[in-house]
C-alpha cells in the first residue's frame, strides 16, 4: 500500500517547501497540479519549477491545467467577460476543474488500495494518528488555523482541510473536498440521498495545521485578487498597507462564521501568539530560516 499526497499550486514556494519536508517520510509520491488560469479567470504563467525542490525530484509528479472548465458563465461570451453575479460561481468551477485534474496522475500511478490524500497546499496533515484510522472509508483531518505567521493562531474555528480515502473509493477530488466533516448516524436517510454526507467518516483530532497567508503583505494582496473570494476582497478595498497593519496588530478582519450574504470584513479578531512546540518539528528546527514568518516578539 502506497500513500499519495495531492495538492494544488499557484506560486507559494515557501509553503510547498515546508509541506514537502514535513510529509516526506510518510508519502510515496507528491502530486502537484497547477492551472494556467487563476481562480478569478486571469491567464497566468505556470510558476512551478521542480529544480527549486531537488530533494524531492524523484517523488514529485507535476501536472498542469491549460484550459478553462466548460461551464464558465460569461456575460459576453465572445470577449469572455464575466458579470459580478457569476464571479463566485466561476471561481468555484475553476477550482473544481483544477482539483479533478489530479485524477489523471492518480489513475496512472496508484492501485485500488493505495491511499489518496487531498489538501490545499497550505493545509498540512499531522500523520501521527493516520494508522489508527484506516478502518474508516473517509478520513478528515481537523486542523489548527494559523494566519500570516506559522505561530499566529486563530482560535475561532477548527479547519477541516486534508481528506484521505482509498483509490477504489475515490469518486473525484471535488467530491472528496465537499464531504461534510461529520460522522452521521446510520438512521440519517439523507446519507443515502446526498453525496456530501456519510456514516463511515473518521475525524482525526489534532490533525495538522492550516498555514494561511504565510507570505508577504504584497503577495497576500495579489493572491487575494485572484482567489476564490476575489469579489469580496475587492469590495473590502484592502491593500498591502492594511494587511501589514493587521499583521503588526496580530488580528484578522475576516469573519469565517459570518453568513454567506453578510459582510465578512466588518469585524476584527485577535490572533494568539503560540509557542513553537505546537508546530511541526521541521519548522522548529529551521526557525532561523523561517524567522520572517514566525512571531517571536
């Protein structure tokens, strides 16, 4: 039985380097997919350079997506202009299209009993409890959420990022990503009718780390302009200086618990400065290298 780590890539080399080093002892292959279009629909160059990761050359399988999904909605199809009403729908379709492209690599290299893991690049599973969870069909990792720095912790929510399943049970990656992080009782009839609710689910507590926005303020700004929620970010009128101020004050202004129709940027929430002992050993051992992305004051 082999383990395959599958993820998406945009241009975040620091996080990818961290991910590969933390997970290297557990996984047989790393499958990385990059798209030639951002989630906002902007045409972009392919940024991945395997020569930046020489230690993992023999383990990395890199694939690219060079086309848009077929079901993008355009206000003007000839000029490929989108309406604001469809920004989010189209972004979600682009992400799903990129995720499902990972199947091309998985189908060519894995056996039916191999384990397939999916995470976004900044969601890193803690693998110490995985062996005990193999009896379950679907495995979801409950992860701690960190912002801006590796040790600035957001205590408002747990993050259910990484998912794992045997190849023979995998429908596609978007399906895996959308499964509800909850084990439903056997008498719930909706588990037979809906494709996102299941009985045979294991939630792994202390399941890892979601290191979001661990890049410079300028890079955060550019990435937000192209991300899934680019419409909300543009409406917030934020920029690098505002982001720099938030980092300095150790706060976020994004409300993860807000209703989907509410303004998610109208409140601030404090981040906790965590001791490094809660971080992966690789980061702790290389704290001098990553000092710009650790809050040590």
